[in-house]
C-alpha cells in the first residue's frame, strides 16, 4: 500500500512539473504559427463564412429542383358548409369534406424570367469569393502573426537592452562616487549619473509595458487572452534586394481583390434576378390525395377500407401585378448594393497600388537605416572603449564616458528598431502583393 501512495505522489508531481513547464516554457515562431492555424478566432470566423457561402450556393440551386410537400389532416370537430338541394327536400344539405386525408403536392418551376438562373450564378460567384477570402485570410493571418511575434520579440529585446543600460549606469555610479571621494570627480558628475539612472528606470517600466502589450496582441491572434511564455529567436537581417521580387501586377491580382471582384459579380447577378419580378412565372404542378369522406365525423386513418384517392396535374401561371412596391423596392436595394460593391472594388484596387509603392519604399528605407545603425553601434562601442581608456589616462572625464555609454544604448535600441521596421515593411509589402518574399 505504501509503494502505491508513493507512486501516485510521483505521478502527480510529474504531471505538475510538465504542466508548469508548458505554462512557462518558451514560444518559437513556428509554434506560434501552428497555434494560430487552429486557435485564431479570425480564421474560424472566415471559415464559417466560407461554409455559409457553400450553403447559399446550394440554396440557389433550388430554383431548378421540384418542391415536394406532404400534408396530413385529421378533422376532430367541424361544422360543414351547406347548400340548397330541392330534390332532397326542404332542408339544407351539408357539403362532404374528408375527415382524414393525406395530400402529396409537387411543383416544378418551368420559367421565371431566368431569375433562378441569375440567383444560381450569384451563389456560385459568392462561393468562389468566399474560397478566395479564406485563402487570403490564411495568408494574411500567417503574416500578421509573424509581424506581431517579431514586434513582441523586439520589445523583449529592447527591455533587455534597457536593463543592461541600467546595470551599466549603476556600475558607473559606483565609480563616480569613488572618484568623487578621491577628489577626481565632482558632485556634478554624480548628479548627472543619477539623472540618467532615473531615466533608465523609467525606460525599463515603459519597455515592460510594451512587452506585455505586444504579447497580449499576439495572444489574441492565437485565440487566447494572455501569453506568459518567453519568446525565443533572433530578429532576421533583411536585404533590400527582397523588394525587387515584388511587382505591381501581383498587387492587383491578390486574393482579396479577386474575392471582391467575385462578390461584385455575385451582386450583379442578384440585381438581375431581383429585376425579374415583373415576369410571369410558369410551373408544372401535381397533387395526389388519399382521403376518407365516408366515415363521417368518427372516421379516421384507421378505416383504411373507406379511403379513396384523387389526383391533379396541370400548370400554374403567376403574374405579380402589384405587391405594394415590395418587389420594386427590393430590386432598387439590389441595384444599389451592386453599385456599392463595384465602387468598393475600385477603391481596393487603387489602395493596393498605393500600398505596394508605400511599403516598397519603406522597406528599402529601413534596410538602409539598419545598415547605418549597425555602423553607429560599432562606432559607439569603440567610443565607449576609448572614453574608458581616456578616463584612466586622465584625458577624458566621467561626463565623456557617460555620454558615450548613453550613445551606445541608443545605438543598440536603434538597431533593434530598424530591424523591426524592416520586418514590418516587408510583411506589409507581402500583404500588398500577396507574395511570400521571405521565408521567416
């Protein structure tokens, strides 16, 4: 019994440790992309819209299929209408109605001014638009997760830089105070270091807030409320030549633009279908009735030997002459919806070209800025080294060293900001063209 208790405690401890590791483990970009594929609420919504469009397409095909219905009726209490029949006496004769009946009705549309054809074509175009929207949503969701992941990683890196800067300033404060006791440094040097430390502490708080905000936005893309895991990886170094792979034709032909084009075409067909309200509708109908009108009020479905049958086959002609302007109003609404969709498509095409030009220029700008910031970092690092040597030699002051260290901190932050700026520009350029320009 004792060994069983020990085994249970060991097993529970193992589960707890694994659960804790899962909660506090690291998150890589590939893991984030995998979780987004299944957990993204936006993707789930677009997939549901795709399924809805498929059902609407099936609904639109109903205009070419017969409509069949079955009606069962059992009369429990009635007062039949009567009519005069002098040959049967002075009393009124009640009309005979079935006390129980089964009626099978079928109607097949033959002509409705091609309204059903236009609705079917509209449903097909809407389904095509939903399929393209789904493909575009998958593509853009990956790009947005990549961008948000690297923005969160950059915030995490900037926080580490801020923490390192504070540690450097704390060490510098100790040196300055020792130098002040030795009569080498002054109170001015001490106060200046303390001011820089205060700013560094504030910068850490701001960096911490940025990390939490970026992680929360990433968590929302993964379908979660919060994200506690540390992000692993390095910011990629992008080359400006990647922009040469993008072209304007891809921006015009991207999936979301084509989806809007299909949706506009769908509304054009619906507009044509709505305008056919004035056309007479012709259909073939048939009716078969199995009824009991011989058992009187007590008759029911149990009296099978009393049932008779009857049937009808013919044509129906329905012509809507006036329905209170409902059909005309709906046709007007459909026309305006088509007009709005057409203008929205033109706006999207114009914006796609503008976005292509804008993000292509931005990407080249940030790649150039990154190279400049890397050069600045090397210079700032060398400047700090020379300032320390000069201070030991007595040709540089503590203020000179403090200024050099501050520039080094800014240079490190500038490199990170330039990198994340280039990533943002490239991801947006990919979404502007619909092309994967870099394998993150």
